[in-house]
C-alpha cells in the first residue's frame, strides 16, 4: 500500500516538474454568477480590492497568476463592471488543443476562480492570448429626448467617466438644450397609472462625446460593450449624473 502511494506521489511529482509550463495571458470579466455567459455585474465591493501586480500562489508558494491590468467602472446603482487582464502559469495540452491552468481547461466562456490575497475572484474568460490592447478614441453625437430641465442642466461640458485607475473612458465635449419637439410626454410609474405631462416642461438634448472604443469583428464597441452604430442606444455613468438610453445619431470621427 505504501509502495503504491509512493508511486502515485512520485508520478504526480514527475508530471509536475517535467511538464513544460508557460505564462498565458487572459482577460476575465468579473461576475458573481456561475453561468457560462457574462452574467450580472458584481456589487462595488467585490472588485474593489483588486489591483495591478497582485499575485496568486499555489501550496508550494510559487506564483501561478498575476494581475497585469484592472479596468473597473460604475454601471449604475451599486454595481461595477470589472475586467481583469492577468497572466497565469499553465501549459498547452497538445492532444486536446487547449491550455490548462491549475488542472482546469482555459476556454473562452468558462468560469475561472482565483484567489489574490483576501480576494476570491470569479470571472468568465473572454480572451486568451489575444485580448484587445489598443483603444481608439471616437467622437459621437447622441440624442436624449424629453427630460426635465434640472436633468438637462446636469450635463456639463468637460464631465468625464473614468475607470478605477483614473483613465478617461468618456468625456462630454458639448451640450445643446432645446425645448422638446414631443407633442406629449408620458411617464409610467410603478404601480401607478400612466401620467401625462405638458411638453413645455421638458427639453431635448444633444451631447457630443469622445469615448474609448475597441474593435472586434469589424465593429467598434464602447468599453461597456455598446456597439458604436447610428441608431444604437448607449449609457454613460458620470460622477454626478447618468446618460440613460441615449440614441447615437452621428459618428463624427
């Protein structure tokens, strides 16, 4: 029995030291769901303690994962979207044609659990080795119809949406406020009948914004995954105000 145990342990150790390992670059979207798709954004505290340079170690004290970049930003209420770039120590299984890490297959769409100090992180693998590194600045115009005056006046030139590292994701370049062209404004309140308002209490807005985008499959996307296309809807979370369901009316450059 002891001989068998020693043989198993010896085989395990031999496989471990003889297998060729390498650093594999990954990108995760942090999620508190266990589904193969992205799931809902986690609460703000879940990703707050994650920083570039943090490492994860195995039982032998070896570094097996390191965070190389964190991009976390407000998506409304008490939620944040968080993307993590990291490198993990694994190997390539030529027979199966996949990378392996900590005896888990690394595949796009699969969840991955890691521990960095006091932070246990669950994320969905979105890229392996080819995460988009280059962001392109685009300027767009959006239209927001029929909002109250105090809402319209909350949008200011120069207001910026930033990530947790202080990097600018979007910036308001100009604001145009005009009386609404709507003939009637109807708001639906929860558990209350529809309420109609006179249009002279509302205003239309046109905002010009610069934003950071990346390209995939020939389509440009905002960092929160909105497609940059005329007619698409897009949201922005600024420090003191939110742009809700704005319609992209023009892509300037």
